[in-house]
């Protein structure tokens, strides 16, 4: 009878194999980093689903430093998902140092990011142990074994693991993820898979409204319908209708792309979405009026309904108007000021349904120009009040009569009425908005 329990004997055998692998140049299972802490040879032979980049085996579908191709590095706030840099990981996965992993099975991130299982142990249900749970498959080498990349046992969820989709070793092609034990094309919210390609049925000329519906020459796809021109608020960019207020690739104008990590909000590239908009799959959306994201990201209104106040309704709520399927406030919307499609010029705002100059604090709109009424000689104290020669006194018939003997009557007999050009008393400066003297500046 042995003096040592079974788990101890298994651990010792695994350690012996690991030492043998180190001396022979093979990768060690369970180590951290590349090949259990050892640098791989330049002519390294990688397992299925991996590729040699700078002398080490990586998965171009999940490695943030080699996303899609060797040397393609994702931004700090992004993760590598199916070979593309994205702002969020697929459901059931967590971003750990830019890599989307399953905390329930990843040996290098077991339960939490950075928690690695020791040699000979597997990660099952977010805990390091000797055996995999009943709902997990026990696979050998590659897959979701963390970053060690060598041969050994590890646990895999064959319903979601793209390197073991449906069964151990069944790797999904580039650009696909594993969902329900089946490899599928990974599309962001608002996009649809058509012939293994992600398309926007609202604007794709070759898949307008439904997959395979192509718009004829001279027409473009707008709101899922082939039209001669784009709907209100949209512009044609390369034959496709785009919203310059929210499109990251055409922000404010066709071809003006926002840098990585920024979003288009109100036609301007911003680090985060502006007020009243929400980031949905990398695009700023107004959840109160967006038919494809009504009330929440991904909640689309069915045909014949529009999004109003965050809910899909047959008609718009009070105070809003339906402009090509989108509810708009014609009293404040710069793109629909007073009427659908009436856009205010640059530097103007929509106030009460009319485009008006937007003046800074301390300035006043005088017939379409911003003026400082405290210093402007042609608008001194009020729009149109010009400093210059003294104005003639009003006719006697225009003056207000005063009771005989009253103080006002006596004062009027010796004091002329003040005008915009009345000079300030000697030795005293004129108050703001008053002409200092006849012919003087404001």
C-alpha cells in the first residue's frame, strides 16, 4: 500500500514530465507566458489554430498584439474578437489584458484575470482542480488551455470554445465564433449575416432590407428600402447612405473616419458619446428615436412602426414629427428645423423651429450678427443704436405734459431729455452701453 495519496502521485509524475520537456526544448503545460516561461525557437511548430509570430505561437483570432495578422495590435481599451479589434467580448467571455477568455476554463485566468492554475491542474467552473466538471470536455493540448500552448489536459466548453467547437480540436475558421457548439460568423449588433458576411440591411445596396435584395443602378439603400436618394439626415458615401452624425467612418462628412478608441457623436469624433446618446457596438445612438436601437441597444422596431420616446409606436409622441421613419423635434433639431430635412447652416442652432445665430455669452444677435452692446458703436446699449452727432430734442407736442409748478415741470424747463448721445458729466466715465459724448465711441 502506497504512503502517498493518488493526487500526490499524479502531481509528481506530471512534474517529472515537465522537467523532461524543459531539457528537450518542448513547451511545458501549466507555465505562464510563452511555452511555460521558455522562448520558442524561430522555426517553432505551432498547433492547429495557432501561427508563429516573432518566434512564438499565437492565436491571431484572440491575441491583442497579433489580432488577425502578426503585428496588428489592438488599442488599450479593445479586445481581439474573431481576428478583429472590438470594444467588447462575446457573451460568456471576459477581457483579460486585451484577450477574450472564459474564466470558467482558462488555466491562465481561472475565476479571475491573472489567476493561473499550477502544473498538472485544470480550470473547471472557475476553480483549479484535478478533473473537469460534468458539463465540460477534457481535451488535450491547444484550445482554451490559457497561454502555455503545450501538450496536456485542460477543460473546454465545446458549446462556446472556438478552438473546440462541438468537440475537442474542432477549430472555427477565421472570423467566426462558437455558439451553441456551431461555428457562426461573428457580427456586431445591428448587422446581419448574409453569405458568411456581416452586412447592414438598412444601408447595404446588395442586401437591402433582406439578404440578396440588390438595389438597381442609380438607387441606394436607405432605411432598408431602395431609393433614388438618401432619406433626411443621411448622405450618400460611396453609393451607401450614411448618417454623418453617428457614422465612425464618415463623421461629419464622407470619408472622415474617427481614430481608434473614439466615437462619432453629433458629427464630431469624441472619446465618449455626447449627451442623450448611447454607445451601441461602437456607434453613438439616440435610444429615444433610433428605430434599430429603440430604448436599448439592439432593440429594433418592426416595419410600420417608429421609435418615439424610447418605445416602438405606430406614430410619434406629442411634440415630435415622423421624418422618414424617425421621430424628430422640429423646434430644436438642427437637421430638421421647422420641417423635415431643413438643415441649419454651420454656426447656427434651431430655436423654436427657426435657424438662428448662436452667440456666445455677452453678445447679442443683431440681424444675424453677434454684437457686444457694451462697446459696439453701431449697436450701443441696444441693436441699431448708433453713436454719433447729438440727436435733436423731440418736438413739444411729443413731450409728456407736466403739472404747473411741479418739480418735474421745473426740471424740464432747465434740463434737456437724455438721448443715446448725451455726454457723461464732466470728470465721470460713461456707463457701459452709453455714448461717452456726441460723436464719441460707445
